[in-house]
């Protein structure tokens, strides 16, 4: 996953049957973010990934990059 603001890359291993929401949770845990103070949006191939969809629906494969848009909540 590539964070658009920090230009940092994180590697997260997931199953293609996992939901996007789980991927977001793993990203938040990996970076020690407080989930009540941040909103994460994920993009792949110009499409925003929806939490309720499985990863395979977006045709994301090994070594593909998912972009992260991080919004700090007040």
C-alpha cells in the first residue's frame, strides 16, 4: 500500500477473499493509527475500494500497489 501523503510503502499480506474493510483495519493497526481520529480511503486503478467488497473483485494481485488517502478527523 502506498500512502499518498508520506510517500511511504507498507506491505500487507491478505487473502483475495478478504474484504476491503479488513485491509483498512490491517493498515491502521500496522501504522498505530487511532481509527476514531482518521479516515482511510483506498484506491486501485482509479477506483475507490468499498469496504463491503472482497479484494478479488478489484483484480488486485500479488505485488500490486493500492493507494492510501488518509484524512485526519477533528
